[in-house]
């Protein structure tokens, strides 16, 4: 055991990747520091730990979860697969490329359950405040044990923040919305499309939440879906019943008025306007301030806080890659904490950050963004011993996926990809996504045999 202490805040995929990175080192017989992880929910998995609640959790904390019933992976699982734990290793059989939430949650847990990680996590414990003790070069973190209703503090030499950034809604105001008679909510509080059956739904925003919540409402029987965009439309070939419109200007009663002069009545409004990086437990000089982007400023290699070398952030970027990116970040952070990666001067780090930010600025298309994040992960892998995988092939799969969504937004989840980790070709799910109303793990793994006619429908939506 090395004689220092590492604190991890959050046991979502990022925090768990950090625990796993240290564990892989320990397994090699190498010394690792003392580690403690604190998680405000009563289980691990972050976003993937589904909750039916909205607003506040059991103990009155702002609720973390933004996922909903019927949520299926929106990217191919082959693009997020852990390089050291394949889907086939976990499920013992090929599965489809776009599994539902519960299946991905099971997969995340599979790797971590094999370790002793749970022993290092204190659940129902929320980080309230962090001070940096300049003289000792240590962090003093104040926590609340929500079950005992007790406050305590811990001291760490390194602090890893893995609290996610898709939890605190960005909720803009539109004139007249306060008098809208129907349901008004943010995507963060959306828990499934059931309540919108037969309704005319207006979605504001044009990114992943708008796209998926729109398609969910369509699938589950909403009367119509209108997606209102500020900067650019999603641009898919929408089926009849879904359309895109320029931005809403204001509301009068249940009528929404749009920039192009169009007006229309709605039953419900869902703000799909993204999230804020909200880190209320960190003081000004340690707090990452960023919008949702591929390279947040002030993070060297996207991980080490430039103004305090002992503060590490995981998963703070916008995400094409997810679990495998968090892994490469965690492996890099581990090697850095263990003293294997030497840090250049602050000026050199700033120059490196600026180089990446300029690169991001030069990106335009979805394919450019994929290339950006691919290059970023390649660099991290070159600095650590995370098992290399064919990132160029993964980038190609992402581009195929972007194309598939453009061609047909309703059946892109029926397409299959091949794992770069173990070569497994995904199987076609027994039921076309548009017909599959049950998102449970049991149903997903069930051997359901469809007749030929039904299988034909896979590509007919
Ligand atoms: P999170 O998963 O958000 O976990 C952060 C953890 O930190 C949480 O457990 C939280 O309780 C804890 N925490 C926060 N604050 C504190 C505190 N002060 N003290 C203690 N603990 C704290 N990715 C995909 O790959 N595929 C998908 O299909 C997909 N769908 C998504 C759908 C939605 C609606 C959203 C919002 C995200 C989706 N994502 C998807 C992206 C998702 O962000 C990542 O997959 C992943 O969950 C991020 O991991 P994380 O650990 O960084 O953050
Ligand atoms: P996001 O990608 O950050 O997009 C935010 C959207 O809000 C953008 O379209 C933005 O438009 C718009 N917006 C912001 N402020 C606005 C304003 N004042 N007026 C109008 N529009 C405004 O956030 P997100 O779509 O919520 O996605 C977050 C994460 O959740 C992503 O990682 C995504 O993959 C994940 N997700 C996954 C699924 C799934 O199916 N598995 C489903 C939902 C979400 P501009 O372009 O104009 O800025
Ligand atoms: Mg986005």
C-alpha cells in the first residue's frame, strides 16, 4: 500500500472505472493507495441505476437519474464495450447491438461484481463541500451520511470527481409557458412515454434527448410530435406524425407560436434543452465550469485539473464513447496518481489544452466529432496499459450508426455490429425495436421465436 489516500466522488460508470483501474493494478501485485468512494444513491451505476422518482430522492437530495422506462442504448454497444470485459464474456452468447437499459446495467455490474469494489464504496453519502489545504496539499471533504443524518469529513491526497453532468436541467424560459395548461417537464423528469398516449407533444431542443423522447412518444402512441430547434434541425427522415419546426417564440394558453409564423395547440411540452455542469460541492477555484462539449477547458488530457494537479475529473466531456472512454481516463488517472506519468509545466499543459480546444473548434459534422473523440482516446491509450482496441473500426461503426439514423430513425436499433474486443457478431433481436414494448432483461434474453413475416418487418419501419 502506498501511503496516500484517494477519494472518489460518484459510483457511476466513471467512478467504477477508477475503482476497477486500481484493482487491475493490485491484481498484478503492485501497491495501490488507500481508496474510498462515496455515492449519494443507494446503489452504483449512476444514470444506469434507474429510478421512478422525480425531483428529489428518498432523503430529499436533488435526484440524479435522467433515464426512463423503455430506454434502450442509443449507440451501438460495440462502441462502448470494455476492452477487458466483452459482452460475450458477460452474457455467454451474442446479443443485439442496442440493448435496453437493464441489460447494459447488468453488463456494467458484471465486471465490477468480480472485484471487491463494493467494499470501497460508501452509499447514501453525498459530498457537500471540498476545501484544499494548501500547506498539506490535501483535500478536506465534508460528507453527509443520508441514512444516519450525520455530517463527517475525510482527508484525501487526490480527489477524483465522477459525478456526471447530465443531471441538472438547463431550463430556458419562454414567454407564456407559465400559463400552459398541460404537462410541462424537462427531459430529466421524463420517466416514460405512457402518459403522452394520444397527446400532441411539443419537444424543445434538437439533440439526443429530443430525438429519443420524440421517437419514444411516437412508438408508444402519442398523437403527434413536434420538435422545435434553436440552431439546427435533427434532419432525420421522420415518419408521419413527427415533424421539426424552428424555435418556439412564446405561448398563449395551450398554443405555441414559432419563429416561422406557424402556431399550433399542444397537450404537453417537454424541454429537451440539455444539462448544466453543476458541481455545488466544489469551491470556485476547483470547480470545473463548462458547457456540454468534447473538450472542457482547464482539463489536461481531459482529466487533470490544470489549476490543481491533485484534482481529477472523469467523464466531464460530451459522450460518443462512454464506458471505454471512462476506462481510458481512469487508467490514465491511476498511472498519474501512481507517479508513472510525469506532468509537464503548467504552460505546456495549457498549450496542450488549447491545442485540443482548437481541434474541437474545427469540427463541424457528427463524423468530425467522432474522429475527435477517437483521437482523444487514442492518445490516452498511448499513455497507459489499457488494453488497446481497434479504435478506427469503432469510429467507422459510429459513422455507420450516424448514417443509419439518418436513413431510418425507427429501425436503426435493429442493425447489428461486430465487436472489436472479441470479434462477436451481434445477433438480431427477436423483436423489431418498434414492436418491442417490454424492455426487461428477462424478455430481452428470452428465446422468442418470430415467424418469418415478423422478422421481415425488421427493415420495414
Ligand atoms: P453518472 O452515470 O451520471 O454517475 C454519476 C454518479 O455520481 C451518480 O451515481 C450520482 O448519484 C453520483 N453523485 C453525483 N453527485 C454526487 C455527490 N455530490 N456526492 C456523491 N455522489 C454523487 N450512454 C451510453 O453509452 N449509452 C446510452 O444509451 C446512454 N443513454 C443515456 C440516456 C440519458 C437520458 C442520459 C442522461 C445519459 C445517457 N448516456 C448513455 C450517457 C451517460 O452519461 C453515461 O453512460 C454514464 O452514465 C456516465 O457515467 P458517469 O459516472 O460519468 O456519470
Ligand atoms: P445535449 O446533447 O447537450 O443537447 C441540448 C439541446 O438543447 C441542444 O439541441 C440545444 O440546442 C438545446 N438547447 C439548449 N438551450 C436551448 C434554448 N435556450 N432553446 C432551445 N434549445 C436549447 O443534451 P441531451 O440531448 O439532453 O443529451 C444528453 C445526453 O443524454 C447525451 O449523452 C445523450 O446521448 C444522452 N441520451 C441518451 C438517450 C438514449 O436513447 N439512450 C436518450 C436521451 C439522452 P443548440 O444546438 O441550439 O445548442
Ligand atoms: Mg450532445
